[in-house]
């Protein structure tokens, strides 16, 4: 099976061997890379806490206009750290899931779009995290499995919320109950990922997509994310009111003025995220 090259990019500032996450800041966007390659980036408590800390900093930074999530080594993420869970199941479950769920609340509510670049194993919590991203692309050869029932547990990291909305209830139940492997092509056909790219191009494609989003109308992105994520929980009448308010808020921003000017000038817009 071919796998994507390590999502390394430029050497990150202050990165040290053994850090569970590597954070690289670029112009307008941030690359967050899970960095436990020896464990296929399985999530342990230290990584969960580190991830929450990073996401909190991103959510409070208006200069962050897009986020890229990836994994170092041979896989995006093979799930939770089962050895740690085996040692103290209930205590570890709470210590692991608590900070991860808080991180997901922040990621999904922040204005900046979140991109997931997926390769190798995308299993358990790794697939749940990928489902929470706004856009996901996969390397050819990636393998997907929700996998929770293989160890006798239910899902976490929002999988039971995200998956039915992406693939429909019956297919979501099939994926969750059977815990069967899905290849990248099936994942694309079912809407789990936006597209599949050759493994050797995953880094380039993911970074180009993230840069593109980082140059977009961040204020509008934030409203679109909120409106779409809330849409299934409220009636059409309320949704229409929320859309009107969101449009009016965008109309008061700099990006709307620039978008209109660019349209009439027949040029590409230069958005600033406000």
C-alpha cells in the first residue's frame, strides 16, 4: 500500500523530539501535525491535552484564517491509545475524551475552516476527528474504519453527530456497527472525503487547499459553518432569520465591500478576513 510522505513542510519553530504535536504557523494558516508516528499517532492523554491547548490558542487568534490537520509518519491516526486505556479504562476514557471534545467544540465553532489531510490508517478517533473537519482530502491507499465496535465500545469525538449528516443514517449505522475497512475510493464516493489524490501529492494538495481558504472571506466562512452545522436542529423559519442576520453581518464587513468591488472591476478579490 502506498502512503503519503510525512507532512513535514518547513522545520517548525521550537519543535522537539517527542512532542505529541508539531505546530507550524504560516501566513494566515496553521498546520497542526500529530506526532506519535511510532504509535500511528494514537491519541493518549498527553496528546489530548496538548491538542486542546493548541486549539484554544488558535480559536483566540484572529490571524488564523485556516487550519490544516495531518499526521506524521505512516498514518493520519489509528485511534486511541489502547494500551493506556487498558491500564485504567474508565479513568483514562474521561481524561482522554474530555479535552478532545472541548477541542472539537472550539474547532467546529471557530470561523477558520479546518482541513484534514488523511493517509494510511484513519481509524477510530482518527476517523471521528476527520469527520469533524470542514474539508477532508485523502491519499490513495488510505484506509478508513470507525473501529469502535471492534473493541466493544461506542463512538466519541462527535462521530455519531457527524457521520449520519455526511452519509445518512442507514449508511452511518452500517459503518459504525460493522467496523469494516473502507478504501479511499469508497470514502470519496460516500462523501467522507472531498477527493482522493496520489499519495505523493497529498502534502502539496492539502497545503494549497489550506492556503486558498486562508485567503478567503473568513467572516463569511464562520457564518456558513455555523448555519450549516445548526441547520438540522431548527425549523426553516428560524434558519431563514439566521441567514438574513448573517448576510447583514457580512455586508457590514470589509470583505463584502472588496468582493463587490472585485466583481465590478473584473478582478480577483483580495479578502482580509474581516
